[in-house]
C-alpha cells in the first residue's frame, strides 16, 4: 500500500512522461519519484515508444533494465533532448537542492547536457528559501576532513554521510558531506564559493537549470514553466 506522499510521487512521475517523444534521448534522474517515471516509461516502450536513456545512478540503471528502457551513454549522445529528475527543495526562482540520494554529480551532468530539465516533486519540496534541507556536497575521499573544515567557514557544520558505520561511497567513489546552512540567502554565490574549495567535486545546488516544475499534492498536479 502506498502512503499519501508516495501516491503523489507516483502521480507526478507518471505525468512527466507526457513530455517524452519518439526518438528522444532522455536523462533519467534518481530517487523515489523518478522510479515511477521510469516504470511508466517502460510501459510506453512496451507499446512501441523508441527512446534511449542515460541514467544518473546505478540504481536508476537497474530500474531501467527492469522496466525495459534502453540505455546509452555520452560516447553516443552529444546532447539530451530532455532530463527528468526529482529534487529535495525547489524555491520560487526554481533554484534547487538535490543530492538526497547521493547522485548529485551525475544528476548535474545529465541536467547540464539536456535541452530541457523537468523537475518532479510533491508539494512538500516547495520552499520560499533554500537551506532547510542540509545541502549535499560530493567531495573527494582524500583529505575530506580538510575539505569539510573549509566548507564550515561558509557557515555550517558538515556531516559526512554514513551508512553501516562507514562513509557512504557514491557511484563515483566519493563521499557526501551534508551541510546544514539553514537558510541560503544567495544560492548562486554559495555555489561559486563552494566550487572554489579544493576537494569539492560538485554541489547539490542547481541554479538556473530547471525549465519546468511538475508539483503534485492530494488534489492533483500543477505545471510551472520558468
Ligand atoms: O537528488 C536526488 C538524488 O540524489 C533526488 O532527486 C532527490 O533526493 C529527491 O528524491 P525523492 O524523489 O526520493 O524524494
């Protein structure tokens, strides 16, 4: 049985496939909302839709395989027609925090490579200002403590993400620092400052990337264009 939030995730995930057309190369995001998108896409492929996907995580690649969605990679595709992904926070300017699932680096690659980025979220992800959700930052394992220390100078106490007692290792072999900034008044500036720190691979701030947000709640979905 799906709980209310999962029902909404299913609703927006399934609704988003409306934008996928025959012949497209699609960036496949990560997370529990994207799961429903990939599953629905598999149903369309079954009845003849011809598309290829580039997954942003090993988990999404597994789902694609499970649902019969063909995959490709950047040695075959120069640009994606469309990327569909979830988010952890979306503000009024469509700036995002992503990386709750630890896939932010590849998610940013498929977002940057796409002509259009569609974000699918339940209403609880919509915020007036980013930062309540601790910002995930992917860092190199070597000297991560030094990187965390530099990040802390920008106003947070980073926590290395852990699982079963050890650091979570991303699909790229790196670590994730969860950084509770509380309120991020200038996301673009913070992103630039973080990217200048040695050891930072990528941040979960997606600024000026989203083109369309599909938001769902118990009453249905709403689509907002930038
Ligand atoms: O950025 C992500 C993974 O790195 C996800 O898109 C984000 O965490 C949202 O996940 P969900 O759809 O499960 O709420």
